[in-house]
C-alpha cells in the first residue's frame, strides 16, 4: 500500500489526473496478456523523462515497487505488479520525435504504437522491420523491453537487431544514454542490448533510437494447404535450405485450422492437416522468381492446394486465417495459454510431433501456430484455469515440452519473454553461475529491487 | 611476477610447452595493433575449456591478471598486459566444430581465423558476413570480444548481429552458456551481446555459435575517382538515400591516395581528390541493375572516372588500392595511429572537413579512409611516437576530433574498441552513472579484477 503522503508526492510530480488509484483503475492494470491478476497499489502515467526521474527517486527512497508497462500484450506476465507497487504506463509518451531518412533511423518515445511507427516511416519509403503480431496495439517501449519478435523474424530478425540507442532512467533516478544513431558503435559494454529483453527489471526506457531499412518495393504472399503436417514441415526445410530467405513462413496445424473453420474465420478443405503462409519481399523481379520457386516447392512436396495473392486484397484474404487464429482459439474454451517454445529449424518436425504426443498423453486440446521459418513455435493450450485437475496436466505437459525444447538446443522463449510465466523453467536453460550473474547485474542497476520485482529473477 | 610454484601449477594444467616465459616469448606478446608495449609475466596457451577453467581458478585464487588475446589485431590496446599478468592465447583452440547448413549456423572455437571460417562455410553455399579488414589474421574470438565491424557493415552489420550463443569461462572458473542455435531467444538477460565488445574484461570466450546467411550469387564492384572530396561525400549520401544498400562503400581521401600512389600500390590521376570503392551483392539481375544505377550516381555527381569490374580479377584490382592503404601509410613515417571516429552518415562531409582542418591546425599528416556507408571514419595519423612535441599536437587533435564526433551524435569507436587507446575519452560519451553501471557489471563478473585490468574500465 502507498501512504497518502507518498501518493500526494507522486501526484505533485505528474499532476493529479495522472496518478490513478480507484478500484476500477487498479483492476484495469491488474493483468496483462498472461493470465493471473495482481492488483497494483497505484498507476502512474508520466509525461516525460524528468517526471520519471523524480518518480524513481521517490520510489527508490521509499522502496516502492515500480512495474513499467507498455500495452500489456506480453504473454509472460512481465507487466503486472506481482509483489504489489505501482504500474507505470506510457500512453502519454507516445510521440515519434524524429524520422531521419538520411541516417535511416527514428527517435521515438516508449509509448509509440508499433503500427503507428510502421505507417509513418513507410511514408518516407522506409520500414521498421520488427512486427510483433500485436503491432496494432503493442508499443515500441514494450517491444524493446521484451525484445519482441514476430512473423517477419526469419528474414528481418527481432527488435534487438534494429535498436541503436536508448535513454534510460535508472532506479536511482539517474538518466543514462546508451548507443546512438550510428550503426557501428562499440564504446563500452553494450547496455543497449542488455536493456533489450530485460523485461522492465533494470531501468525505465524513456527514449529509443531505432534503425530503419528501405521499404521493399514488392512482395509475394502464398498460402499452401497440406494433407499431412509432415509434408508441410518438410516444405519449410526445403524453402529455408534453398537459399531463399522468406519474410514470413507461418505454419498452422490441423487443430488450429479446425478451430478457425468452426469459428468462421476462413474456409479450408476437410483434408487440411497443415497450412503454410509464406511471404517474400524485395525487388519486383526477385520476388516474382522466388514466389514461383516456393510454389513449386510446395507442390512437389504434396501440397493439395497452393494460392498466390494477385492483389493486396488477395494477400489480406490469405492472411485472414492467421489473423483469426488467436481469436478463434480463445473462443473455444475459457482460457488459452500461448506458449513460446523455440527450437533449431531442423528440429521443427520433431517438436511438432512431441506437442501432438503431449496433447494426447495429457488429454489436452493443443493447437500449434508456428513462426516455422525460425523454429519459433506457439503451442496454444485451450484450457480452463478453474479446472485444477486439467491445470495440473497442463503443468506436466509444459514441464515435458520445455525439457524437450532445451534438449533439442532450443530456448524457453523465442519472443514472449520469461516473466512470471516461465521463471520456474530458467534452471533448465541456465546453470546456477549464469543465473547468479544475471542476479548480480540486476543488483547493479537496482540495488533495492524495486523494478518489476518477482519477475524472472 | 609469477612465482615459480604458480608457474609450475599452470604448466601442470596445460603442459610444459604451452606456458611461455622466456624473454623472447614475452616480448612477442608485449604489444598488439595499438602501439605501447607492456611486457607480460607469462603466456599461456590452453587447449580446451576445462584447462581454461582450471587456469582461471588459479588466477582468481592468486589474483593474477589474465589478458585474453586473439590475433592481437585490435587497434586499441585491449590485448596487452597493461598491469602485468599472463596473456592467454588461443591458437590451439582453432577448430570449426560444426557447420550446420540446415539451421544456418556454425559452432567454432575462439582461435578460428575469420577467413578460414569464411572459406569453409562458402563451400556450403553460405556466408559469415562480418569481415574485418583483418580477416586473414584476426580470430572469431577476438572479433566477438571487440565486436569487429569492417567494410561490409553498411549492408551486413557487425559481429554482434551474427552471434547466436557463447560458452564462457568466468573469472571464477565456472562455465556458462549463453544463447543457443536459435535466431529468436529472449530467455533472461542478453549475456551473449554483453560479452560481445566487452574486450576480454568479463569472461573468457571458449566457444561461439555464429549465424550464417546464404552466399549471395553475384556481386558488382565499382571504383569511382572524384576531383573533389565534397563530390565523393555527396555521392555517398545519394547512394545510401536511393534505397540501394551496398555491401561496401569505402572512401579514401587525397592524402591516402597520394601515399598509395607514391608507394606504388595503385595508379590514379593527379586530379584524384577522393576515391569510392563500392560493392553490391545479391541476385544477378539485381546486382546488374544496382551496379548501373551506382555508376550513374557517380557520373552525375562529378566522378572523373568510373570503373566497373568485369571479372573477379578486375574486382581484385579495384580492391588493390584499398588493400594497400594501410601498408602504404605505415611506410611513410615511423608510426601510424589508426583512429576510429564514427558519425551518423549525414555528418560524414562535416567530419571529413573537420579532420582536414585539424591536420592543418596541428600541422599533422592525416589521411582518411572511411567505411563511408556507415559513417565509420578511420583517420590515419602518420606520425613519430618519439617526437614529443608532435605527439602533444596529436593528442590535442584527438581531443578535438572526439569531442566533435560525440557532438555530432557519433561514437568514440565504431569497430576498434576502447581499450587503453581511448579510455580517457569515455566521459565524453557516457555520464558518470553509465560508467558506474559498467563498472558494477565488471565487478559482478570479475570481483577480483583479474581479467584485462587497466583496460577501458
């Protein structure tokens, strides 16, 4: 609980209207894309770096927890006040401060919505490649804090790869700058990338310099339906092995396709056991040729139907199934747990099989949607959190799944983060020394452990 | 000094022949690509991770400094025993352990020479993009420790961008693994990239997983000569602004060209005030078209001569001037200080002018070779370290140069590192809080300060 005098002090920093503590407001900020609810003691919405610095000085002095939060679309519970304290939200700090077409970078505040930045830079003929599926909601600050990935990762990488520099407010209230506008920068430790993916545990990101690339002039979008999941998985390997680097290579399995069909999201043949959504971008002539090759790869490997978009509207239609997927699976049972196991691409068929086996073994409804081109799987566990027996089986399935992912040389999280969702699995991937190093780094930044405590460390 | 009993203990770990302490051996390891000499107390050449772990346990217990060293081609003095101690060299750990064409990655030991990896992966139709100009000598371990850049940075980025995972021996002797084989990986803090560019101050890198990309099937190499440096700089902006992303965009100024000509390295017109070496790679049809556009850009902006390579031999010939540059400038005066100021690309003309002004103001011979496409300048100060008066002027010029680079939004080092060459400039780029954070991180990894002490922290 925050005392009346502290609340007063915080209000005096941001203005009365930007410190919230009514039950309705607190409830709104009690959960994020992950499920459990933790009621915070307050919500503060600062307007600038200076205010954040002042807030952190108070919080550090009073040992009040602060949990920074973008749009709350992370799926690992990294933006909830698990141990109480104040949620810091950034929707006032949502300005694109600069777009620099010559140096191909942009300077933004953390609350800028990803899609807004995408749209703005497109008008300069530029692209900001990281595109979490949540781009219309999620913020650049949140994307950086979670090192968000998304369906373009196979060609363009992740948020980290487009991050040039940051302004950060430390828990002490001190402000530091990391990186800068230059592509090459090796002065001192790479604090920029240390912040990226740190899930709000090290500092408050208050300004972000991102790298932009030329907007590709053309793209080709294809959808291939397979009557066998194995055929689809083999086609993924064939495409990646051919030297083509697709922008997007998404896979959905029969469970997901059935749910989408029933939901009315899209039409597929009853024989559909898997769907690949494939996109390539670049110069017109190249895209044309690669599109044809991909079409052949799919047909040669047993696709029962291949469609290629002829117009942007066509492409939108082909994306329809993928875009509907989360809504469809969420509608089936009271809850849907979106997992994030990631394995080397060559292990994809094996991991798909493992997940199907686990669903069978533990009598669970699990569909798979995968960013297949980079081995990033999203098992979607359709379940009911209130059903204790079923949840015990879910936990067992998750244990086995992550043990298997790590055994295959994979990782606990490709793009969603660890948060409170997967902290118990950290020892699977890291030995005690590595975890101690991480805890040591946390103490350097945040000796009083006030920033997002109770998250993965 | 190392006591006889400690030396004996170290010999028993690696074998007699792999611990060196004769005066000749120590002298060989007393300097690197930067100039001052510091005689180490010994040189140890471990054969595997286990030996390194044992060595570190002894060093940590006895508080003996350990300075890891690849090929010593860094140009910042980050691999010399500035405060005494033992140099750890890696030429026994030079194996490519695995090339995985399906997952497009390779696992290597730190002592693998960059060009050896390049050649090996090319036989799989793959490329390891980071190409420091020192690729025929420098090692992947050194490249990672310094986050090496090079002439392909403008398109392909730097070492950091191709790093997937590491095995690291901590000063305690504990071994940790960071990252893995997957492109997407957001579990815990990004220790992989924290190690990258840490200049041997945090841990010993014993194994490296690098990401590979498809080898581009075609490339075009062009050389353009300008009678005005301004015209060349404007052409750089025009190319970058056009949406073409060249692989390489190198600039050399009149001073460097004159030295190369006198050295017999290459022939140019007397009117040559600047040279651009430009390379694009990718699919044949694209490279063809981009080559033509670049040719036009150069001609339209006042190039007095444009050559385009018709054969690989032709391309080698066009690279000749660039490859000769360092040898040529090194021959002119007893010493050549290679600087590494980096600015946003749009500031390149201004920075070039500043350097010419500084040469004039302080009566110094300074040529410029720049990775112009990414704003990474290498002012080459041809000087004589024994001339105290001249060196005082060099120092003043450097002070002004780095103040200016930082004022332009640039960085102290684009790709060479800070080491002992530029530690005095760190406060120009980082405030006290940022430097304290870096020092804190150092203490977490290395509480006894035995790893490369006296380097930039």
